[in-house]
């Protein structure tokens, strides 16, 4: 993994973000999803011992069962996808988009002064990226 991520759709729209910014963006999405999903996402950095990993995995299994018939199950998939190289199909993009499309948080999660695109990495610019991916049916990727 390099220290930067490019997140883009098939239209070549995209944002640049660092790994910590990507963590913060996904943490905000987890917060919008549900309190228990947010709490699970906050636990990630603290899962170091085998006992903690086992407890954490049990907690995640309960969340997956709880949200198995809910679009938040697809949001969980996004939250726990690889940080380095990943992708989301249009169905996953739609679930995340529907969750964040009305969020007015303009926190910048990416680079302010050295982005490849002239688009700041905010939750609304990420929502726009997802909307385009849903409309073209091809999803997004990050690398």
C-alpha cells in the first residue's frame, strides 16, 4: 500500500485521500449507518490480542445477522473492505449512497491542495461519485 488512495468510478470521476482520511470517511459512514455499526468500527484499532479478535469477530457476526435483510449489510461490506485495493459494485454503491446522500457534513477527508481532481474529498463529493457509479451500473474502485 502507498500512503495515498485514489477512489474513482468508471466515468473517471474521483477523489484522492490518505489512509487516515479513508478511515475517517468510513467512520463517518458507520456513524450514519447505526450506533452499533459505529461502535464496531471504532473498535477496529483496539483489536490486537487473540481474545479481543475473537470477541470482535463474534460482535461482527451478530451485526451481520442483525442486518442480513437490510441495506446496512452492504454498508458493512464497504466498511470492512480492504484499505489498499478495493471495489464496490453498483448495488453496494447504492446502499452507501442512500445512506449519505442527504448528509451536509463538509469535513474534508482528503488532500486540500494536491488532489488530482479539483474536487475536495467530502462526504458529499463521495456521494456524487457513488451516484454516478449507480447510474452507470459499474461501481467504484480504490487503489
